[in-house]
C-alpha cells in the first residue's frame, strides 16, 4: 500500500506499520453517508491486504468523530432503508451494519480514537473496534428512539456485550447523551485523554502490537475472541484453540518466539497474514442476509 490513498469522505494513511482511517467531512461533523460507508469498507479491504499494516486506528477530522447519519434529506432520511445496498425481499442492507460487519472481519486489530461527539452510527460503528480511546471532549449518543428509528450497525448484538444488557437498555431506551467519564466507567472506552494526546495514546498501543507480536497470531487471536462471543459452549473455543496451537506451534513464528525469549532479544516474525494464516474454523460460514 502506498503511503496515502485518495478518497472523498475519508482519508487513509500508513506510517510505521500503522494505518489511520480518518472520517473526513469536518464541515458536517463527519456525518455518515453512503459514500462514506463504501469508502470505509474499501479502506479495510486495503489494510487487510497489506502485510505492512499491522494495526488500524480510526478517528475523525475536526471537532467531531461522527455526528451520525447525514440528515440533510430531512424527514425522508431513513424512508428508503439503511443504505443503497439491496438485501432480499425488498429490504436494503443497513449501512452501519455493513461497516460493523467489515470491521468485525478485519484481520488487523482496530483502535478507535474518538476525538469528539460520536452519535448514532458514529458510536455504533466503534463497537466492533477492539480498543476505544476517547478525548475529554467526546460524548456518545445512542439516539435512535429519539429519531423514531431503532438501533443499527449490529449494535443490538455488540452493545450488550461491551457494556452489559442493563447499561445498554438504559442508553438505548432513553437516547440520552453519555459523557466520557461514564463511557470509561462502563467499559465503552478504555481511557480518556486530552485532545492533543489522543492519537499519541492510540499509536502507543498500536506500536506495542507492531513491535512485539506475530501478525498471524494477532489476526487469529482477534478472530477467535470475537467469534467466540457467540459460541454456544466453551467446547467451540477448545476445538479452535486446539487447532491453533497445533498449527502455530510447529510454525517458524513459534520457533522464533521461543528462541528470541531464551536469547533475550527482540523477535523477528516473518510469517504474513495474507499467505500464512491457517483456517482453524473449518465449519464456520458467514450467515447470509435473508
């Protein structure tokens, strides 16, 4: 991947093995559109395909992270459904859900650097991100009931798993705004930072991943942790982990990881996500939209 890519409503840049996706409609508080939907998905396609990218940070330009759906169409904003992507039986796919599902399937760890207000899809799209950090100017709103609609972006699945069902129901039923301290106390965000420190803190976490871990192991671990949230029994985890230990235990990365520890030196992991990631979920099939 080149150092910078051209999009119209986001930016994608890469430095020091860290990709940064920036929602880039600052004059509209980065309000979400169909164009932004497709560009975010395209950006994650690029970061997954690039073995030089080891972690992804998502943030917003200007004073907001994302103010939610662009409401410039007025009362008809949601009348045609959630996106321009057709599903089945006349039901369009929810655009926020398409973004959340793409982030869910990312092969690289995803860190949200929430630099300001995150409302509606602006907050629900962050739920499948692995780690969320917030600015002390941030605030969060699951405002769907106040707009006469319902939760989206797969948030009825993600939100209770992140903050618990009682907190999720309170936030969704009331649609009230949530400040950064409450967001941290609830586990919605890991930490709260001064605006000028936010990206530095996000990059510090990303750099720890880049500098110390095997990319294939991180990609597999991410897949295992997220998929097992929906498992019916711990045996499902045991099966996947047993395959993973067998396949990774005999790999060049495992030999290097042990040797570098014994020799008290930094590891040099050489295996790539694009070519060397084994399948430890042979029965897994992504459900269809039907």
